[in-house]
C-alpha cells in the first residue's frame, strides 16, 4: 500500500487576494514579459522557463505542489511527474511554444484584470509551462 500526500502549504485565501490586488496584478505582467523575452533569446531560456514556472506564485502566492509518497515499508520520496521526451519539447518550443505562449500570457493577464475573468486567467497562468514547452505540472 502506498500513500500520497499533496503538499501545498501557503498563505491563506485573504492574504493571497490582497497580495494579488495590491501587487500581483501589475507585477505579474512585468514578470511574464521579462520571462517570455528571456525564453526567446535562447541564452536566457533556462532563467525564462524558471520564471514562467513560478508565474502562479508571483501572481497570487500560490505554492508549488509536491507529492510526498510513503510506501508500505516506510520509505518516503517526492514523486516527479514523467515529462515528454526533451527533443519533442524542444521542437515544440521552436515551432509553437515561443509564439503561442506570448498570446496565452497576454490573454491570461487580460482576463485577470476583470473580476469575471479571474478564474479562467488564473487557470491559464497555471498552464503556462505546458504551453511553452509541454511541461507537465
């Protein structure tokens, strides 16, 4: 028997909402633009991808999710999600990811500026790594 715990500790909903209203809405736009530019330069790709992977944290202080697995024998480890083979991810980035992610980020940020679009905008921000490089989160 194996037990899996989803660990996602972070600040409460009220703190995250205040952070988003005061800081997250405008800073996430700057963060996303810089990250996207770094990805397009290829030299800045690692830093740009790191920044894009943390976009949900920058926008709303959403903690990164880790799965802690405890086996029947008592061993514990953090489960990693299997990723698409890296040459396929690289080809996708070169053909689609770099330009489609710019559109995706612009739409996500625009949706976050209106109350009715917030849920879908946040959902889109959480999917940015997959849009850029097919990363599984």
